[in-house]
């Protein structure tokens, strides 16, 4: 049975919700589903008992849309958007196991979760976003959406498709329909750009100004110091062209953030291994994976900014490690 047909057999209000810390895709799917519920003449209660993410809050605020956490107590029908496991919304776990409750699932995650067999109707499809599924249902049913809802739909799709890096033919079909419905593509795009905190901007600029750049065995190594946001600064240095970025930071403790470019990782350099060897030499904690790793110590001698001496030792180790790896590979 189709979703619209199924909804029209129901009575009473319908709760439309999504997973804990609802992302823009779950949000868009839920608002679109609420529109369908209204279309069949039922009352829709949009509520997000597990809260919504910060980017979701920004989107709703900028679109002038409201949201609420509390769901009405007495509702017997639930449309669950963008999730299908009870652990993703513990706040409603009791309802999910209540046999008198009607569950509908609209999701794009595989394998299907435990709520799918419990649902009276489940629409689980291999689409890059749940909002694609929801928009496709409305489009096929000829249900019109207002411009604001269309923009929210586009934002949800852009979010889960990583700005259309992942897309299906339905993705473009519903995007076209959402645009025809008055959706604002540029606005949707801009809603996903989170304003970087001032502290991060300052850390990046200071990190760049203080940076030293070395060439080791043909690879570019960048080193710098900041008081916070070392990981962001290290990422910035790699995006600016460094193969290996080392950023020392921390005020009450000493931290080291290491980032390795894809190319250098392919050459066999592993940030996690470097971090571990540096950490053991300093009696600190360290670890990570091939592309990103860190070292941390609360050692009194290392309080405040990491001393130049330690930095030199770190750099020396990196140099030695890199050159050994390179000559070993030849
Ligand atoms: Mn999703």
C-alpha cells in the first residue's frame, strides 16, 4: 500500500519525528512528511524529543520555522524519519514497543533497523537522503509544498548528499521539483555553511603567521604553535599544501596535532605511528590514524606552550622518520 493511501485509513493526530540530534536530512524528511499528513486531512505534530543538531537549529531559525521537543502524550501514530532503530530515539522507546501504536518508517539506511518489521508501513529505499524519498512521495502524489518547505527539502538533500557528491536520478528529479515549487537553491546551500567561531579564525591566522616550513626528502613539512584549535590549524596547513603539518598548542596542558596529506600517507607515513613514538619519548599519551593524530601531556614541565626544545625534538623525529621511510622505499 502506498503511504498516502495508508495515511488516509488512519484517524487521529500523527506524530512526525526523527532521530536524536536530528540532522538537516531528518528534519527535511519530517517536515515533508508532516505536509503529506496534513494533505490527507490529519493533524500532524512535528516534534523532536531527542533534540536537533546545531546546524538544524540554524536552518530553521533562518527559514523562520519553529520546532518543538515535546511530543503529545496521547498520539497513537508515529512517522519515523531517517532512522529505523529504537536506540536512535530512546525518548520514544516505550511507544515503539507498544503494540497499540502504529509505526511508519521512512528511511534510507541499510541494513534495515529493528523498527522496520514492527512498522505497519516502511518506505526504506537506497537513496542518498531520506528527504529524497519524502520529496519523491509528495511529488508523485501531486502534493504541493510552499517555497520555505521546498528550501528546507533542498537543504536536507544537500546535507546528506555532501552537496551532491552522492546522488541518484531521483535526487535530481526531486531537486528540480523542489525548485519549481519555489525552493531557493542558493539559500539552501548557504544554510549549510556554519559560521566559524572567531577563536578558530584567530587560531588559524596566528598559526599561519607563526608557521615554519621545511622540505624533507621532497615533502613539505609545516610547523606552528597556537594556544588552541591545533587540529583545525593542522588541517588548514595540509589544505594549503603541506604534506605533514605539526601544530603545538594548549595552555594548561601541552598538545600536538599531526596531519598527513593523502600523498604522504600513500608513501607509507602514518600520523598515528608518529604520534605514538613522540608520545612514548615524552611520556605522554598519543595516537590516531594514518591521516590525523595527536599527542597530549599534562606534564608540569610541559605546561603552557610547549618549549622550543620539545618542538625541536619532535621536528627532528619527523625528519628522521620521513627520510628513513623514503630511503627504505627506494
Ligand atoms: Mn539521512
